[in-house]
């Protein structure tokens, strides 16, 4: 399964009518072409997400399939829009309810960092403070093509995930958590303001 | 619509002992307003709504204002004897005005097609005396907006049917629209900070571990 077959041998065999593949390839091919996103939107990015799902852009052509109304039936969470601090615990709770393997696309400036509302007292400065994010899409809001591109990036990521060995995918490691603590409403801010196990902001080295 | 003076006189006649004051607005909008004392706010509001010549039946907007402690400077011409000659001299007097919170209501009349009439209610101070009478029993449309003022400014409206926070969560203790509100410290990742954000972000900076000497090079003195 982990042994790679020689590419020349494989194409030669294919010419003779023998299709050779690996379990990993077949498994990932099936997974990446049937990603069911969770159906929820938070702000104007959700309108672009709806356009992506509708007939003109049609994310189903890429295996995006149907948007599921329940987290228990979804593989992909598209965080589309501004995450307010009041909404953040619900987002983490929805993420926790999704079955593994699960992926997160952080769509638009707000979901990445807070965007134009970053300095607001009520806006979470990026959903990656609480849950791990696989693909970030910049834009305000990103066009449907950008979401499709992010979706294809995610498919590429899934395609490259290993099923065994030391480099196997995160969701296959038993020590890797699939649920993250839900922040509580505190007196002045969410408690904790970020999950230090998930959130690793770059250290700024500047003269203060 | 009648002038503010006329409405003020009507209010004072209708509610015995009511103190109504005209707060002038010198700006381009010229939207001066009526300041009503808290004790008589509800009867005056009910009068404004019900009087056939006024009938302000629609409260379109309620908002809050935070006034910090401030010093008002007044200059007045004073006659003084300088070197035996009487002269007119400008004298500035400083007056300390303690801070307060305000609730501002914009009223219109759908029936008579006039408005806006702006009325204000003022709290005693910003600390413990932040109670105002609720005008929700008079205009139902004020309900959610008074809740918003309660949430963001901390004005407690007596007589409000359902006074809860509306935007922030119930456990929240602060009032974010007050001018002295300080945000919680989540400034650890600010790629392009400036002004106040820069000051907050600087507390999270780590100093450069190694300096390459370039910072000591200065422009040659000419």
C-alpha cells in the first residue's frame, strides 16, 4: 500500500488493459470527490458561497455535492463571514459535532483575521484561534472562483494525505484531538481568548 | 410643525412642574432638541404622542450619547481699570461639567406628516446614577433600541418590559460604546498596526535576538 509503483510500469500495464492502483489512491480519490460542506453562512461571504453552490458556478461539478444541514453529515466547514465573539462558541460546537475526517475553509478576510472589523470589540480575530483551518481564502468577499480554487486546493491536500506510516494524515493519529474546547462567555472577553494548542500567531520581532 | 419654543411651552403647561430645556444645535443641521427632566419624561412623552396638534405617533430612532467630564471655557468682556484707563478685557472662566449619559429619541408624526422632534433624557452621572425612565410604554418601537443602549452604554431604563442585553452576551460586564471602554488584550498578531492598536500591539513584541549592526549606521554629517 505504501510502496509506490513505478510510473512507467503502470502506464505500460495500462496500455495492456491492466489498471493498477493503490488502496490509498482509491480511498483518497473517493474522499476528495465527495466532500459534503456544512450549510451555514455568517455574513456577506455566505452570499458568494450560495452563488458557488448554485447553477452558474456549481460546486457539485468538483465533487462539492450537496450542502448538508447537519454537522453530523458534513465533511467540510466553510466559515463564510465575520465570526462575532457571541457566535464563536457555536462554531466550535458545530465543528466538534462533525465526524472525522473533517476540513475547514476559512473564507474571506473576516474569518481569517477579523478583516475590516478586526478592531471591533465584538469580532473574533480569526476562527483559527479555536479550530484548525486547512485553506484560507483572502478577499472581501472572495468571488465564487476563489472558493472553487480553495476547494480544489483542499482536494489536492486530501489526495496527498497518507494512510499509514509516520507521515499519515492527522485524523488517523489517535493522539490527535478531533474536538476542541468550546470557549465560554467571560466577563470581558471569551474565555480563553484563544486556544494555545491551535493558535500559533507568528512572533513579531520588532523594536518596541 | 410648531417651533421648539411653542412645543416646550405646551409641554410645561401640560405636565405640571416639568422642566423642559432647549438644547441648541449650532451645526448645519440646526436640529435643536428638547431636554426633559427624568421625573416628568413619561407624562411629557405621552402628551407629545396624544395631543392632536402634535401627535408624534412614531419613534423612529433611539440612541445613546456618552459625555465625559469636561471643562467649558467661557470668554466674557469685563471692564477693568488698567493703568488708570478703563478698558474692556477678555476674561476666560473655566467651568467643570461632570459627565453624564444621554438617551436621544427622534420622533415623527405619521398622521400630521411632520418631524423630527428630538428629545433627550439625561442621567445624573456616569457611575451609579445611570437610571432613566423608559419610554417604551409610550412608543413600543423604543423597546429594542433601549435594550441596545442598556447593553452598550449601561443606562438602566425603569419601566422597560424586558431589559436584557441584546448584542453582547448576558455574562458580559462592560459597556463597549462608553468612551472610556478598554478592549480586552487580544493584540498578539497585528501585522499592520497604527495609533492605539500599535501601542497595544507593542506589548506583545519580542525584541530582535541578534542585531547585525546596521541600526548603528547613521547618515554622514555634512
